[in-house]
């Protein structure tokens, strides 16, 4: 009986070796799923000027042709002006049509901003949403400890001063629940255009967002196909360069673009750089020992074991997000 030897853990272990083959495989499946499985005419993608949605555009254009891909810009009151600028550069590069749908009115109707700001003011009474900015963060000392995340709200006042306060659970949950109106409103708009055009919605989450639960259920987690849903972030960057995604987008720091104050994905959720996280996650997922990973990454085995435990905790606590509606209650 022959056994497959697992390759030794290394910093290059997840690097894509033949990008042409990888891209061709993804595009072939995209074309098959959209045209044959779902019998749709093309694709609709929300474009934010970030690398994930940009790679999804590049792949979908390669699979279906530019004329069959619609890019939808979905700004709201808290969006960075850069997002629109970068999205339009991307659309021009790949020759796709775009439409802009500002969802601020819908969010105001849902009282998204009011509900969020009510929770912030309960912990920072001097917060003035008309003049000040806010974001939700995990402090750096917690990020580096690999302990369960403890969230703080940081208010940046009009005069430039800042105040950070630990969020009680009720206030944290209210802020998140209110903010999630944004992703759900955007997905509703994408499905409007996809149904009007008889097309599929392309989901843009990468492997970490899917597996660690950094998405909104029935929001950005709702889509018909997710072409990069099994790709590590560094692999997404490899494909971005290979397919000619504009360098300004590749160089842009990934942000959540959710709160008025600018915030990186690392300080809000992931707790480490993508380069490190990709390798640690691969090691954990594939069953490498903490000692083997530690030797390559140049850290202590105890630290790696803590990171592995953190990954396991995130998978368990976000399983609800990946679980479809339960319907097996009664039937013959």
C-alpha cells in the first residue's frame, strides 16, 4: 500500500506554482456554473476598489467576457471616496459597464446609523456623530496575545483627540447588528440587478473570510458563486498581479470600509498580517504540528499552539454563519 508523503512545512507551501492553470481552472468552472448549472446570461459584482472584488472581476471577465459582467458601486455615507475612485479605475481596466447605487437612503430608512450611534453614545456620551468619527477595534496588545477578541470603540473627535472604551456585549452587538444593514442592503441591490438582467451574483469573500466568519450572513455572504472562496489572501494577490489588476489596488491596505473612521481588517477581526495568517492557517488546517510550524515561522511553539487554538475558536463560534437554514423537521 502506497502512502502520499506530506511535504515539509515551508514559507512557500501555499504559493501557487502555475498561475495559468489555476486561472484557467477557476474560469472554466465559473463559465460552467453560470451558464450551464444556473442557466444565467452573465454576472453582477459589487466592486469596492479592494483586491478581492477586483480579482473576482478579472476572473469573471476572463470567463464570460466584459460585456456579460456588470460592476455595481454601492457607496453609503461612511464609504471612503477612494473606494469609488479605485472601482472606476478597475472597471476601465477590464472594460466592464458600471452602475452606481447609493444605499445611504435605505440605511437611513433602517435607522442603521441612528441605532449604531445610540450604542456608541452609551459608552462615550460626548460622541457627536455629526462631527466625530468612530470605529470598532481590537487593541494591539490583544491582537498579539492570540486571546479571544475584546472589542473597543475608538472615537476620533473633531479636534483630533481620541478616546477608546471597551464595549460591553450589548453595545457591541447593537453596533454590529446595525452595521450589518450595510452588507445586507448592498446584497439586496445586487440581486435586483442580477434578476433584472437574468445573471448570477458573484460573491467576493476569500478563504479566510469564509472560514473565519468575516462576512455577514445573507449580506456579503449571500451570492450564487464565490470564485475566490477557497483562496488564501496571498494567493488572491498572486492572481491579481497575474491578471493585471491595477497596482494602486494591489497596494491598497485592506479595510472594512464600514465605520466613519478608517479601519484595517487586521485591527477589527483577523489579528495578524495576511502573510502570517495564511501560513499559520494552512499549518493548522493540514494538521502540521505547532513545533514544525514554529521552526519555519521563527516563533515559539507555544505561540503557534495559541494561534491554532484561536483559529479553532473562530471556526466554532462562526459556524452559525456558514450553516444554511434548517428545514428537516417533518416530511415523508
